[in-house]
């Protein structure tokens, strides 16, 4: 018993999961069923209303013809003076009333010049209802009239039709009227049978349509399952494209949007992987750059602390080297801080009109100090009597150009030369810093602006590998960029282009 109940609960749970997993299809089915039911109900109501109106109109026409025929016979009996024949005719009228459940009232018009005589009437006008009197009044005016109303007592529709009875066939004097009163129930009108037939037809139509919809369920569910599969695959990290049929269909457009989303996610994933690798490389490089000076300082300080070094000159040499390593770490930390600020989109450089001539005057003084040991000569060629203005940060621009000049000094030969040219081109300034040293190989050129990239040459063993990247970030922040040309054994040229500042713009 308990096992059977457990199986039953398990089966119900499985069915519940099936319904939950196909909720869109179920909603489509339910919507389809509701629309079918509403359509069937509307068709039934409209059909019954039209049928009832058509039946009423047909019955009115029938009663009007009968009333007109009876009115003509009454006129004929009166004109020919045959009241006895009229009495026999009333027997026929009684049969009509019995067979067709219709009362025939022949009444006279008291307001006529010559009202219909008593021998030719079978009802008193004083006994008619208000609804009957309405159609009789119109008949007395010479018109065939009708009206209908629902009687709550009898539970039927009462239909009344009245037509005039003339004094003779040529006269327009209405002597009386023939009124047909018919009581119509729903059975007589066939409405009950119609309702039953329509209800059965609607139920059968809904059932057959729903079975057909279920037969075509795969046609509806297959593209949705494909979308679900594609989304599940994307959530698992697979962003490959999926074919969804024609792109002009709704499902095709939805599939296309999903594929575009997958492409964007793949791009973001690639960028995230690249950034993660850059971050790992960055920490590895920083650790490597800091480990060497820290190891050197620790070795020197331990030797001094243990008292192993007693020679005053050697002790001073250890102190000098420790200071030198500390300066190297300080320079590295400063470069990292500068680079972090340059790459931060929210960091704003304070710009003002600055003179490139003055900046290079400052840079050349520093370059002469750097190149003094190697006897490097620095020449500067710029427009005469022109301050060569641009908008920028003086200190940052000086730092950028000094990085390039420092590299030029490092890789120049003894007694070499560095040339700096500044010239106007259109609305901007072209700057070129050229050395004639060892140069850079074509394989290395694409990487010189990357973090911690350092040449393997001995001249660059003390560099941090951040200088050129910082220089490029400064150039970008000033609306320019750095281009480089180099050949091994012939030297290197760094080129800049910046927008000229016109004093008249203020």
C-alpha cells in the first residue's frame, strides 16, 4: 500500500516537472483553447441572434400575408352583403388559430366614417392590451404594422401583426382591422435544438483543434528547445554560433540576437582572459623587479649587521650600493604610480598653454647631464622667435620627452649625437627625436611600448621597462601618439604630433 502511494506521488512529481519544463508550450495550448472556446461561444451567440431575427422576420411576413388575405375576404363579404358566409368563414379562422397557435382578431374602427358592422367582427377593441392597440392604431391609419414583446407570465414571445380593412376595394376609409396574435416559444422557434447542436459542434471543434495542436506540438517546441539548449550552452561558457533558420522570422531574429550576444560574450571572455594574463604578468614582473634589489639590500645589510665587513671603504661601498638599490625601487614605484594614473580614465590632466621650446630647453639640459660621460652632443632645431605653444601639462610633457632622450643617450655610442627637430605642419607641431646608436630590431619594435619590456642589451639592464609605456600614455592624454622608426646599427627616431595652440582662440 505504502509503496503504491509512493509510486503515485513520484509519478505526480514527474508530471509536474514535465509541465514546468514546457510552460511556454502549455501556455500556447491554453491560449489556443481559450480562443477556440471564445470563438465558439461568439459564433453560437451571433448565430442564434441572427437565426431568431430571421425567424421573427419570416413569421411576420407570413402573418402579414395571412392578415391581408383575411382583410380582403372580410371586405368582400361586406361589399357583397354576405354576413352568413362570413360566419362560416370564422370557422376557418378558428382552424387557423388551432393549428398555428395564432389568434385572429377582427375589430372595427370606431373613428371611421362607416365602421365595420357587428356581423363582421369577432372581438371588441376595448379588450385589447396597450401593445395590441399600438399596432391597431397604425392599421387604422392605413398601414400594416407589427410589434413583439416577451411575456414573463407565459414565458413566450408574443408577436402582433395588424392590417387595415377598407369600406370597399376603392375606398381609403378604414372600417376596421385584422390583427394576428401569435405566441412563439423557444421550442416553436427551434432555438433549444439550435443551442444543443451549436454546443455539441463547438465542443467537437475545440476537441479536434486541440488534438491537432498537440500533434503539431513538436513544430512549436523544437525551436524553443533549441533556444534553451543554446542558452544553457552559453551559460556553460560555450559561445559558438548556432543556426536558427531564416533570419526574417521572429525565431530567426531571436536566434540572431542570441548569436550576437554570444559573440559579445566571447569577446568579453577573450578580453577578460587577456587582462587576467596581463595582471598575472604584471605582478610577476613587479615581483621580479623588486626581488632583486631587496635581495641585494638584505645581503648587504646582513653582512654589515654580522660584522663580517670591517674595511671602512668596503662598508661605505655597501652603503652606496644599498642607497642605489633603494633609489631604483623608488623609481620603479614612482613609474608604476604614474602609469596607474595615466591609465585611469577618471584622471584629468591640467592643461594650459605651454611652450615646447622652453620644455626642450629644460629637457636638453637634463640630457646633457645624462650624456656627459659618453660625450653625447644634443642639437635642437626649432622655428626662431616662436614659443611653439600647445595645450598641455608642462611637467608631464617634460617627463615624456626626457624618457625618449634618456633612452637615446643609453643606446648611443661614445661621442654620438642626438638631434631634436620641431617644425610646424598645418595646425600642428611635428617633433622628432633621433639618435644614431645601436637601433632596435624589427622583431622587437611591436613590443617596446608594453609593460616591463626591456631590451636585452647591457645598456638597459637598470631600466624598469615602464618608461616608454608612460611616455605613450602621456602622449595619448595630450591628443597625440608616438611613432617609432629604427634600424639595427643605424639608430632610432621617435616622432610626435600635437595640435598647435593659437593665442587668438582665447
